[in-house]
C-alpha cells in the first residue's frame, strides 16, 4: 500500500503529523508522503545521521542526495532568493519526530509458564534485556515478576540480553538449512516462586 493522500499519510506515519500540518500545502512534502509508513533509513548516512550527500557533477559542490526529489528542509541546489535558509533544526534532527531506535536484529522466543502450561510467542529486539522483555510480557501475565526465568535449566540474569544469557539465535543457520524456524525457537521457562508479590 502506497499512501497517495495526506489522510493516508496520517494513518501510516503519525509521528510526522505535526510536521505535515506545519507545512500543509508545501509540494516538498510529496517525497515524505510517498514513503509514509516505510523505512527511510536509506536516506541517511549512518555515521553522521544526516541526509546522504554527494558531489554534484555540474557544480562540483557537495549537495544532499535526494533521488526521489528535494523534500522539506533540504536546500535547493545553488543560491536562491526565494528559499528561507532560517529553518532552524531540520525535521530529521528534531526529537519530536523520533519514534525510536532501529534494532540490529529481532528474533522470536517462546515464554512458557510451567505452572499453567501457557505459552506466549514474542518478537524481541536483540538489544532488549530480559527486564525489558518482562515489562512487555506483563500484559500476558501480571504476576510475571513472581517467576524465575530459566533457559536449559540455568537461571537467567534479567539485566542481560538473551545473547548475553547464552540463549542462541539460530535464525540464519536454520534459514540456510531450510528448517522450520518455529520448530526450533528457544523457549524460556518461567518457574513460580510463590513469593506473594502483587500483580
């Protein structure tokens, strides 16, 4: 689905709604609207976190690389009297529009409550600690803090990530072997402590 209207842009990319309202009739919104709800990390230099740049072969000047056309807060090539250079902070540097950080890799895990035999599948970021995963798991079990989390019989350190707790991520190997990833998803076992904590 490629949004073709400003309204669909609001639905898919609501973090930039304020920016869209501020610049409602600006034709420079079109490239942003075209990519509403999609990953635009390819527009940015990972080292500088700024828009990619290149040397313009006509002017031999460094310019922003915008293959989909110039967009909001990108200066035009060459000097122009009709462009206000006092825009302040460009939208990609403004924390109001920041959603979060992109994970290096996500992975699936199973959390099995050994008391009730309930199993929950969760997609987690490789950078998340078990405490952060626990916070998200509380929606499925409000007493999850009353459990000891284990993998292969070893108690897990809740301040570490799955990898740091030696919970393997075999996704790439399973893909190479063409094995069903769901059949080999690591399972974390929750053992009830009976410590009378409140939910």
